[in-house]
C-alpha cells in the first residue's frame, strides 16, 4: 500500500498497514524530531512489523 496525500486532505490515522498506523508512524518520527530540538532532518527509518527502527539522521542544510 502506498499512501498518497494532498495537503489539506483528511487522513485516516487508524488505518493499519502491517500493524503500523499512520498515527504510530507520526508519533515515532515526532519523538525523534523533538529529541533533536526540532532541527530539519532527513530521517532514515524502517518498520519491521513489530517495532520502528531509526537507521540514520542527517541534517538538512540546504533548501531549494
């Protein structure tokens, strides 16, 4: 399943894909962003069907 969103569209946060809901994903990523004081980050992560894994964080230093 691929999630396609348009800004402003309602999102079903209870829908689950392999046991992961969008709400779970959002909370996981927010916890990382909060830990790094809301820095702009490129976050490499995965879901193994049971838990989230964070592999790598890189600061985003240039915007185009």
